[in-house]
């Protein structure tokens, strides 16, 4: 099981330089070839960044239709735990929340381009590592 960071979806949705790599990775999840988790925190962050309703609807429908993607509902308790953990691992809130959820669920790796996940006791992988 993998945890997919916000930046992987945004790379694709904003058609950035590694969008094709992210598309292929997310397609493998959609087909059920890989199992992954996305947090509601990530979903809401993406909704706040993407301003077009059609793009948001397409994104949400793809999340629902993805055979290998599971949505983890982050709770206030998760957020409190992450806030407490921030000073220990010296990361910002969103990275700490994803780290906390990854540890809680025992995922194999966090898939992200964010180098801030380096140096932690959970692997950081990139989409290309699964292609």
C-alpha cells in the first residue's frame, strides 16, 4: 500500500513537467494494479487550488472510480497528533499529517516529489519507481 501525496495529483492536473509520469502511475492505481491511499486532506487541498468546477468534478469522479485507490478520512484527532509531531520530525503540517497517516496505516512508501519526506523512517518514492 502506498500513500499518494498532493503534489502527484497536482502535477497531472496542472499539466506540469512530470504530468505524464503521474498519469501513468495513477492509471496503474485506477486499474487496480497498485493499491494506494489518498487522504481527504489532500483532496480538499486540491479542490482549493483547482478553481474550475469541471476539473474538480473530473478529479473527484476519477477518485471514486479508481479500483486501487482508497480514501482515508483524516480526523481532528489525526490533525492533533500531527500538530504534536511537527516539532519532533521538523516538517510542516501537511507533510507531518501525511507522515502520521502513512505510519498509522503501515504503508510501504509515500509517493511524492517533495524532498521533505526524505530522512524519515518511511520511504519516499516517486511515480517512476512504480512504472
